[in-house]
């Protein structure tokens, strides 16, 4: 049993300590917005925030997350799709299939929180998520739009 | 929607709410419970209008990111004279299609066919519904139909100024006879089609609400992880279920078929953990001796073989080449590749003695239903498939192997919904791969540098032989010649060469092939367009000018090529250190070209700075979505060109995940400029064609930059270091 703070709520997670956070979120907490793409920290589909940092949840066991650490998933990013990244994504129709987009949006939101005016090099460095549909140019444009650049 | 489906939908929503507390769960987002209960009568198969004026357009094709859902809704809404702001959508089920005599026709979503092959009948569906709404209004007002007109979901009687909303007319309209004579609007009068309206399916992809197949949760559902023999053609010798039956959550170890075993557990993570611990002994069979080298040798033999299927022939190519002033020859090759959809394969199945239901992402709902019927042992009328959005398809989800597996597992656990999800590793090892081929290109130039003869010998795999051998024509696979044909929507060859022979020596290795975004156009465009470049350089003629001379009778091919040449600044000096390349091809009903600007560092690192694409798809339904497809196809095509290759060792695929099978990321992404030059006289596809011109344009630019000709992919294997 692990206690996790997810989207501002304390949750008791009934899973062995080695369970990856991704699967605890999806299967115990019922938060399926965070996606499985590779399981080996390569694709970023599982990106969530832990204390504001973008983290790949597939490769982090729940035992490594303390009850005081604040986990935010795509479901908790905003109440009503009002985060600047979400609004920019909507305006530019960024998603294609959308499967990678929870992770893309969480990575982009973490980037903006740290660097409100990111350069192209900042974007290249922070946004290492894979999108097989190929939305990269709109992802870049979306980050710039959200940053008011 | 039939009552059965409605019932299970409600059960789902309720079950979801009961088991999930406050969390957003459930299935089939486009329907709300209220919608399901309202049972608004449809006007026809394509159009349902609710009393509050909301319009539901039924979409038979599958949405996998390519935007076909929005495009098809635009086509219906245009003829319906709908207020676009009120338009929503739903998927009919393939089971309903079967019951209603295939009223929605083809569900298959591949080959960039979604719009180009259904625009006529979906527009007719919209037009018929509009005429019925107008007639309902006219009857109500007791005035002639000719005095009424429809616009923005409102019917107006001009002489009296009376108006009625579609929502108020729908019930009466639904009772009328469908009209017989339908007249579609000329493109000059379109107000919704041809506009970059926003996609209908974006919001739920921004907040985690979109339910993909991998996210489905049904009351009482269990989860399955699966492993098939990694050597294609091998089977299970034995496995020791007792070793894992006591592991947490494990419910059952299921032998799915002679070569596949699955573990069913409470959660998928438990199922996968137990499956990884399951001792399995494989009987790998004779294919275990196959490797990339043996396959390459098999293909190389085909390059010189006597026997080959003809694809395109004019004059006497071999004779013309033999007597030509100069003979130019080159051999190219293209590897196996996995689709690597972002969402691994999955399906959820519920089998009872009475029925079988499947929830899954599929590019072909009817094929998924056929698979469910066969695997379940139930008659067609007791089976159905509920489609969900796909986390990528790219051709892989046109196959239904994962549906069959899910049903076979569920059948061993009656009454319990089973969600089968493949691991990424399973997805990489059990693909249906981009076919492997080689091509020997031989050209003859006369003393003035004119191309007098061309022989293109393709050796390698046939997709049809692997997936649909009944479709072979006396053993010949016509799909192999995509882009190289004498005529037709699948690529008339753009070059007028007096003596031409394009033929195929079919060599089928044991690795299963499949349709992979762009299909055979991918390698054919590389083979032809890179070799054209080689010929141009050999002739000492500018590559654009060399092509122009051969394209006098192919004005549409030439027009897109000229458009990208202009866009990239062909002929003008390149920025220091950069060089340009171009390519064109025709396929999936559309004419496309690309021009790339690249640089290659001293250490051999390639950077693509810019790509300009031009597409003539005849008609453009949504320019912004076409641009998105062009951008995305370049990522898919350049990921393949730069990084992706499935190699074979011991009969199995070596690459198991994105670490050894990388995809392009944002830092490698070039600027893409998409030019649309629709000629308005045909309907072509856009999801695929441009993928094929990305790689050859880049490869030709690499030659221009380095003087080194790369003839095999992926480019990561090429040594471009400066000596
Ligand atoms: S699923 Fe975690 S990085 Fe791919
Ligand atoms: S939108 Fe489909 S994988 Fe990114």
C-alpha cells in the first residue's frame, strides 16, 4: 500500500512497491490520461509532473514517490482545458491521433513553468517525446503561442 | 442505434461511474447517456438531428489522427446546409452496417481512401437529408418546396419570411420518403468544404478524457498480456503455468493458439509481470535459420532472375540500353520497418454463450467484426464491434490479429470482459512489416544525354502474397508497381521513356509483410527519383531540367515538381554549406513533390533544414488538415529514412523498442512548407502520398551536398564523413 498525492488528493494505492507509477495511475487510480508507449523512458507518453518536474512515470516505481510529493497528471493540469498550453493546442489543432499528447502537454507545461520564454534550443532540449503522427512543428508553435512569443 | 448497443452503453456508463467514483471513465465519448436515451429518429443513415438542433453525422471510416472524421463531416454538413457549429459525430457499429445491408458501405480506412472513395455517397446523404427537411417545412406551411430554402440549419420560406430550425423539423422529415434525384453543390458554392474548420475531436485529447482502446474499462474486466513465438512460423513446445499461477493478481494462463500464450490478471501490470516470469520453450522451426543476410541473398538473386512479373512496358528497354552510348547502373534497397503506432495493439472482448462484443481501435471495423465472428463461433447477428479512436494506425490496424486473440482469450473466460494489451516489445516483434525490396536500375543515355531506355527490376516481398493471396493476378502483385503503372489512380508513371521495362521478381521472406503508410510508393519513389538524379548528373544536366524533358506528357506530375522547385529556390545559390534535392511521384490518387535543403557536417551528421511539399489532391476538403498530414507524413517518412530498420537474427526481429528503433524527435524536425495546388477535377488522397517524396528529396540533397550517393536505408548506416 502506498500513499500518493495525485492532483491534490491523497490516494491509497493497493499495489506492490515496485509497481511503476504509470500503472498505479492508470490501473489503481483510474487516471488513464497518462499513456503507455514504451515502458523504458524513451517516448514520454507517460509524462507527469512531480513537484513541477516532468517525469516519465513508466520508469519510476511508486516506492520512490513520497506522500508529500505532488503528482499532477493531465487530468489535473487544469479544471477546464484552460492551461495556456491546452488553449494553444486547441487553437492550433495540434493533436492528430492524440495518444502522445498528454505527455507532450505535460512536458510543455513543465518547460513553460521553468522558462516562460523558451528558445528553440530550450524546446529541443525539453521536448524529447516521440509523436508518431508527427505533430512536432505544431508542438513548437503551440509552446511559442502559449509563451506569447 | 439498436437497443442492444444502447443497453450495453448505459451499463458501461453506470458501471464506470459506480466503480470509478469521481474519476472520468466510461466508454464511447461521443454519446452521452441522454443522447442514447433520446432515441431521436434519424433522417437517414448519415444524419441524426436532435430537437435542440444538434446534428450527429455518422462516420463509417476510422479516425486515427488523419482528420478524416472532420473532413467527412464537412462533406455531409455542406450538402445538408448545416450550421457547422452544431455538428457532432458518432461511429455506427459494423454490426449495424451488416444488419442494414451495408448502408454505410466501406468501413476500411487505409490507402488514403477515407474521403476520395466516399465523398460522393456521404454528400448524397447530406443532400437527401436537407431535401427532406425542406420538404417537411414546406408541408407544414402548406407552400411549394420551390419557395423554401435551407441555410445554416434553418429553412426559410422567402415570400412569407417564416423560418423553422432543423431541430423542429427533424421528426417530420424522418417520416418522409427519401428523394430520388439528388443534385450536389458545385465546388464554387462550398462554404464548409474547402475551409480550415477546426477538428471535431480535439478537446478530449487535451485533458486526458479521450478513451483509446488501451484505456477501456468495463465492470468486472480483467487484463491480459500476451506473447507469441518471436520466430515467425514457430510454435510453443511447452510452458510451465504452475510457476506463475500464485503470482499477485494472476487469474489464468491461456494458450491462445499453437504459437501464443497469454496471462490474465486483475491488472495489466500484474499480467505482464507474470508473463515475463513464465518459462516458455519455443519450437522455433526452420525459420530460425533466417537472418538479414540470408534474406538479402534471396533478394539479390532476384535481381538477375529470368522470371519476373511485368508492371510497365514500352518499346524494347533491354535492346535500347544495350545499344545506348552509355549505360548507367545502380542497386538500391529498402528494409523491413515496423509501424510502431504510439498506442500498442489492443482489443477488449466479452464472450458469453449468447454473444460476443469487442471494443477496439481498428482501421477496418468490418474486418474486426469478421475476426470476432470467426473466433467467437457465434453467428454474425450475435457479434458486434465498438470502435474507438486509434492511437495511430499507419496500416497496422487494418489487420485484426489482436482482435482474434482477445476473443479467443475471452472465450476461455465466459462472461468476463478481457482487455488484451500488447507490450511495446510484442508490438515490435509481431508486426506486419514494411515489405523488404531491392531494385536494380539500369538506364541508357544517348550521346546527347537523353534517356533512351530504362529497366527497373524490383526484387522482393509482395504484401498481397502475405495478406491476401487471392488478390494476386496469376501470381502477380499489382500493388508492387504503385507509382510506376502505365495509368490509373495508383500512380501513372510520370516519365515518358521510349523504351521502358519495370518488372518484379517476387521473393517472399518469412517475415510477414503489411500495408505501411505509403505502402510501395515509399521505396518506388526512392528507386526512381534517386536514379533519375543519378542519370541527370551522368548526363551533365540539371536534375529539374532532366525531368522536365521526360515529363512533357505528364503536366500534373510536372506542375507539383515545378511548384516545389520554385518554393525551395531551385537554381538560386544555396545557403553556405547547404544543398538541395527534389523528387516527385503520383499515388493514392494524388500528385506530390518535395524539395529539401540539407547540410552534412564534416563528421557526417545530416541536418534537414527545410522541406517544401506540393500536393495536387484534386479537391481539398480542409487545407489545415491537409497541411497537418503533409507535416506528419514527413516525420513518418524521415523517421523511417534516417533511423528505422527491423533486422532479422535467428528468424526473429532484433529491434524491440524505441531505444533500438528510434523515431525522429522535435530537434530533428525541419521546417515544412506545404503548397496545395488542387486542380479541382478529381478526388485524391492526402494521408500517404507525400511520405514517399520526403526520403528521395533528402537523399538527392545529400548527394548534392557531399557527392556521395546513398542507395540503402536507413541513413544512419551511411558513412558520410568527409575524408
Ligand atoms: S511509456 Fe514512459 S517513456 Fe514511454
Ligand atoms: S498525435 Fe499521434 S502520436 Fe502524437
